[in-house]
C-alpha cells in the first residue's frame, strides 16, 4: 500500500474536479461526496483501480461494489435487460434518478469480475450530488465507489471522517460539505414483476410500490453476498452498540454514550449524550446517525454506546437496518 500525503480540497472548485478526474483516469482512487455518504471512487473499467479500492478499504473480495454513472443512458454497456425488466428500470430511473436508488441488474461482459465479486449481476446508480456528477462528466468513465471508510466501519458523512479513516491511503478527498441524507442508497433488484429490496435506504418500500410488488429480502444465512451492505456486522464503531427501547432500561456504570430518540432524559450521567432527532423526525435521524455514532465512539471514557430504537416506517427501516448491523456480534479488531 502506497503512503500518500492525503489532500482535502474544495470540491466545488473546477480545479478540484479536474484534479480528481485526472487521478481517476490514471488509475488512482479518490474520495467524493454524494448525497448519501462519501464514496471511495475508482475507474470501474480499470482492474487495477478496482483492486486499489479493495486494498484501501481492506474490503473482502466477495463483497461487490456499486458502479456510479451520470444517467440511465450510461448503463447500456454495463447491463443486459429483458423487456419487462427494462420497462421497470425505465420507470424507476425516471422517478428516482439521479438519486439514492441502486439497481441490481444482469451484468454485461464489459464489467470487471472483481467489481461484481464474480456474480452475474451488477449494482448501478446515478448519484445526485453536484460534485460527484461533475467528476463523472469530467472523467467520462463509470466509477465504482463504496463508502470511503475501512471495511465494516461507520460510513463517512463528512470529508473529515474520510481523512480520519483513510489518511495516507489515498491522494485526494473532495470536500462537498456534510452529506444530505446520511445513509447509503436503497438497493433494489427488478424482476419484471416485483421489486426485491436487498438493502433498505432513502428510497423507501412505500415509494417503490407504484412499480410492482415490493418484497424486502433478508440476507441469506449462507452462500454468496448478493449486494453491498448485506453482511451481518457492518457500519460499526469500535465500541459495542446496544439497542434499547427506553433510556431507563440502562443499568450499571454510566461509562456510556446514549443516542436518544426524542428529548434527552433529564437524569443520567453519560460520557456522551445526544438525540438523533429531538422532534422524532426520521429524515433528521438518518442524517445524524453516522456522525453521532462516530462522535460517541471517539469520546474519551465511552465503553458502550446505547441507541434508542426508532419507528420502522419510511426511512426508519433503513436506520434500524444499519443499527442492527452496528450492534451485531463481531470479531475483535
């Protein structure tokens, strides 16, 4: 692994866009802001660049990547679609692209095997963030871009988070400010008749109902991973995470952090305490989740992080998906 002097630059400047595009075309990887989380981008058609993504993140080769494109017209060389699937995809992309919806489709031969982890499908999305889109337009290649963090860790929602995760491992971070949504995209597999949700996200099951029967699929207990973000333990801080229904469930020593749903409790001596949303707004809770998990994890004295469950409606289903993975049993680091 090369040791870089990692540079953070203002991603809104044309010079920064050109710098990122030049690095990507040279086979390097760079961190870019999206509306969901910051991504670690590399040329999806360049095998060495894809290998760098896996190496920088320390990501296992069996976990596939998402390819990002500027629009639906750019997926034609990457996928193969039958008539019924194409009709569904046309409707979904008209409604939700550019935006936080990833489509899992049959792959075309042009796709690098490592991008798909050897699967016969490829995940594609058109991001909405202006900086990411400008880089796509300047580089004129599809970009593979998982979240810009070490594998299994909390996804970054600010440029500073990327630096903390990948300092010295990449040459460039484009700073586009805090991410608007704060959770990774929804991953959907269109079948022509129904839509299978493999990872819940900002595009909710309720929003997808106009395009066919919607089925939420739990990851298989065994067998290959079908899409990114399906491993049981993921999105996790170093400190253990415990999910609770009410703050008064917490007992024992208070060398703990609390992420509450609604107003903070009037009593309780916590090393760190914050609310995901005092007004119990799910969109606000999603936008704040990863940042607050990271702050709690970094606070001196914190030994465990308690997080209050949120309602599993709308984007709340995606919040709870991430929290269950953050709280899952994992191997010591």
